[in-house]
C-alpha cells in the first residue's frame, strides 16, 4: 500500500527535492520508504511563502475555510485504510490503535470545520464612568499570522491535526516539521490540502533533521511556535524562540487513583488500556497506579494476570496489543530504568524482558521515589503500583511529580472528586477513567514541566488569534 518515495510540500506544492530521509518499518527495522528532506534554504522559502500568504489567508471567508476542512474530512475518510496502514508501519503502532488515531484525525478536522464559522467577538459597554459616556467597544479575533508547528512521533496524525486544523479554521498559514521517524502522516495531509484552493504558501510540510531546523524556532517572521515533544527539547526551543507566542505540549508522568469503592473490573480494563496502549508511548499513558490498601492485593492480582495476557508482536496483526517501541535505543533506555528500579529494591511483578525494540508490558511495585522510573516520563509499557490508606495522601502522591498533564481517579465519592479537582496540580482530572482519555474538542494541556497553553480545537484557535478592539464614540 505504500510507495517507495514521497515528496515534501513547499508552498502547497509537492517537491521531490531528494530522497534523503529513510523511514523504517518499526517492527522489521527495514527501510519502508524514503521522503524528501528540507534543508535550511527550503525551510526559509516555506516561511517566506507563509508570510506572503498571511493576508489572503486572513481574507478567506469563514465558509471557504470550512469547505477546505470539510474536504479534508471527506478525503481522510476515503483514505482511512491507507492512513492506518502507513501509521502502523512508520510508528509501529498496532493496527487497531492506528485505526483509532485515523478516527481522531477525522474528528479533529470535523470539529475545526464546525468551529471555523463560530469565530465570535463581543460588544462591550465602556460607559463605566462619566468620562466614558457615549463610548462603546467591540472586539473580534484576527489570525496571528504565520505559524510554526513541530509534531512528535507517537501520534503523527492526530497531534499534527491539532495544529493544522485550527490554523486553517482561523486563517493562519503555517510551516510544519513532522517527526523524522514518522513523517508520512503529515505528508499525506499535505497531499490532501494540495487538492484545495488554499492561497499559495498557506502550508508547507517540511521533514528536516533537528540540527538543520533552527528556522522553525528562531525566525522572527513566524508569530507562533506550537511544539509537541519532550520537555528537554521544548523548554530549550522556548529559550530560543524570541518574541513569538509559544505553545508547548510536553511530557507527563500520569497517575491514576483506585479508591476502595471503585468498580475493579471496570478499572482493570481501563488501567490496562491506559498503561499499555500503543506500547505506552503516550504522554498521558498511565505510569503510576495508586491503589487503596483495602483492594490493593485483589487489584494487583487482577492487573498482573491481565497484563500477562496481552499479545505482543507484529503491529500489523489485529491480535497484537503491544507493538515495538519507536526504536531500539528507546526500548533499551526504559529497560535500563526497570533494571535500576529493581536493583534499588523494587519488585518486578511481570514483564521486564526486552528483544530489540520490543519491551514486554511491565509492572513494578515498591519503586523508590528517587528512581528514574518514578521521577521521569517512562514513555513505554511500564507502570508502577503503590498503595494508600488516606485519600489526601494519594492526592499528594499524584502531585509528587515535576509533570502535571492529566490524572485519573476511580471513585464514587462526589466530594473526593471535587477535592481532587481543586487540589491536583494538573491540566485535567478524569473521573472513573484513566488520565489517558482525551476527546479532541476538550481543552488539553499541562502545567509544570508538562507545558504551556492548551490544545483542543477551539482553544488552539484562541492561541492562533489575537484580539483586535474597536472603540466607538458618540457625541
């Protein structure tokens, strides 16, 4: 289903400048296809084209932007099998998870199509004192201008969509750097966008090595940088970004609390999914499982048995739940963290074996709070168990992290739910489900080292616009 060679997109047009970027099948390790790679001159040309496109993009009528987004929805539906297979190959994502991500890609563009005709402002009375008698205010939102997007490898369709779709909805031209390990999803989006009547220069999809891509961050012609990826890279980019607005969606170390009154069978299914879907490579994947002492032993036994039953292997096989991590280096890194935790006194409940990029679904208990498996983002199929007796102490344990993206709580107690919502230092609290849950229209983002700003289509649209005020005086 895949071609041998793919172009990049420069100013709306496919350009086969070279075949320098080799992309591997993450399960076999063999080269699956090659993609054109942008150099600094190509990136500069893309930014210049976006600057030229800023005014015609801003002048597009709402219904015209909506038509572009709806075209994308229709074409993504028609190409859903191709998109899912491409994602399965380039990311090593199990095919069922890949199909789910294609569904979310479609949802995100559909939401953007709906929101593109809802860009409202506000009439504001200004006559709040005698000196302002006869004055009235009106404000509206206008596009911020050319945007720079950098997307990650773990959700190469949906996380790119959460940047591209809101930009089109508000009328911002953009340049995008997809992850070099998973560029094809964004390239296919470029192919679909090229079928529309967007103004020339409205978009460029430019795979590039990180070392040669400083213009995406530092160029002052760009008015917003939206980056999704690791905290170390994200904060370093922020320091170099100059005057432009910054949106960062970074890492996590997500925790879920299982209270004594939880439906354990339900919690088991959701926690298993949250910890191990797409091999744990999600910034809101369940990493810490905090279980009430009254149900700890029972839930631990249930979870160990369920985890051992998960099928690992070829992500193209519909029975596979655990596929490869993105590469051997990442699997080796996390395997080392597991061994470090065990050496420091943790108990290995199951898993803990690695074969190349494949790492077994792994559960640990008694992990010291100084171990990397506890303090850092695992970003792989590893989860830690601990127990609590006092709910407030469990909330403190959730907060015991430099990250703050989302947290989950299984409880039937309304007051505990409200206490958690008040006290947890995270961007989102999910009740009776795992922190790994996200709907694409909700505000999504974190605090602390987890980032700045919010995604979710309407909220991203706000970041990609500025308020322009109008004051009217009547004599």
